[in-house]
């Protein structure tokens, strides 16, 4: 189901057609008349609210005190029965907590303001996806909701001053599922920058033990795309920040990975920023560095290239999911494994210990 993306989670009504609606415009729960982009006028002898009294989307948060299986209307339930998880409810904004696994860290303030204006005028067409969280306190049972997908819409709704938002309430999700859905939604919307995508893939790989092939299947990418994305985390934090902010694009960053010496890599990085080098120019410089055969650090640290050592390095990087350096000095040498967080260190350690039949720490 996850491989199909979030569309499989969103209920669709017969006759709905938003093909002509701009993707950034999110309408409300009212049905929009074709061609006008406006809600239809109320039927004679009634008002707009009276036509929706039996719909779960207008019952508010109280509907979750009982069953979650309300149909949109009594007649529609007979024609097109829906499963409990497909009902859409209006939930108070203040009761929705952010998704702790949201891979996206940066939100464009101007884009949020534009979306907030659109939401204020038209409402939200695609419901958020949340899970219900109940906790006991002195006064009884407290009910809150944890966001699974739709953080950008939630932020814009708050900015627009909405008190409630439409949401699909799913069963309490596994931690992995929350991250998967958040990653899938953002990738489908192209909302993540390359470093955010890489970190999300790395979490699925390291914390939830998914292989790169499994991740690729879930997000609809090739295994090579996932592997190349995760490799961006091998770059120094300064270069990663430049990629996140858009000063260096993903293609330029991948070419920087080909420069193994940190000093040489930094020099090329600074030249990219200073002269705005194209991908072709960077590739030419990387080729010259490799062809020269001259160490980019000092002669005392000159690396001895060996096809077997290079193959071992690549195997270790694939297995551990992180940067590995193998430096030879005569018959000896040094093996360096890089990590970028405490969680990643533990994941690498666990892999090494399990490989040797030793229980994890």
C-alpha cells in the first residue's frame, strides 16, 4: 500500500474531479462546482449547514468519542460504503501534535503564506492524516492526535486562523509507518531538499532495518537513487548545509564525493561557491585531480591505490550505509568509519556486532 503513495489513504467520492485545480490550492470540504471554482448555491428551502448535518466532517472532534464509521450521508453509505479509516472528521487544530518523524526541516515562509491565503479562501481539499492518541489523567481520558502526513497544510491552516481542519483518523501508527508516510508524501510533492531526503532514507535504513532495495520500492525510486542519496551524508556538515540551502545542487554535491581527500574536497567546494562552477566544469576538475596522481594533502599521507582495497571500501560502505576510508601505509594502514549522529553510531555498531554473532550493547 505504501508503495502506491498517499493517494491510497485519501477517500475519493464519485464524480470528484479536480484535474483543473492548481496543485497548491487546497479547497475545503464543500463540493466545488465545475467551471466556477465556487461552492454551489444552497438548495431552495434550506441553507448550506442543514445539508451537511449528518456528515462526519461536520460533527467535529466529538465524533471520535463514539464510532469512527460515520458515512458522509445516509444515502451515500448505502451506495458506497466506506471503511472506518476512510471517514473524514473536522479536528481542532490545537489538538494535533506534529509528527516527530517529519523529515522536512525547512519550510518556505512565503510559500506557506500563499497557501494560507488559498486555504482561507477555498479551504483544504486533501485531508490531513493523523493517529489518535489517548492518555489517562485526573479528569479522565484525554484525546489528542498525532500528525502522520500534512504538516505543511497544518502550518498554513494555523497561519490562516482555522480552528479545525479535515483529517482522516487512522489506527495508532507504528513509528516506522509514520516516517515512511512522511517521507513518501514529501517526496511525491518534491518538498524535501536532498539532505532531508538522504537523512530520511538513512533513518529508514539504520533505525528500522530496511534495506535500500526495500526503501526504493516504497518510495518508487531505484536502489541506485536511494544509495546515491544516502551517500550525500558522507559530505562534511558545511557542504551538507550548502546543499540544504540550495547554494550547491545535488549533482554538484555528488561530484564532490569523488574527491576523497577532505582538504582537496573543501578547496573544490569553495571554488564552486566562488565561481558558480557548472557540473561539466566540476567533473573536469575532479578528473584532473584523479589523473594527476598527486596527493591532495601531504606526501607523508599519500594513499596507495589498490583495486582490492577499493572494492573492500565500497562493500563496507554498502553494508554499513556510511562513508568508509581505507588508507594503506606499506603493509599496514587505517580503516576509518564515519558516523553523523549517536543513533547512526549505534546502528553501525549493531551491524558489526551482529555480523560477528555478538549481542548488541
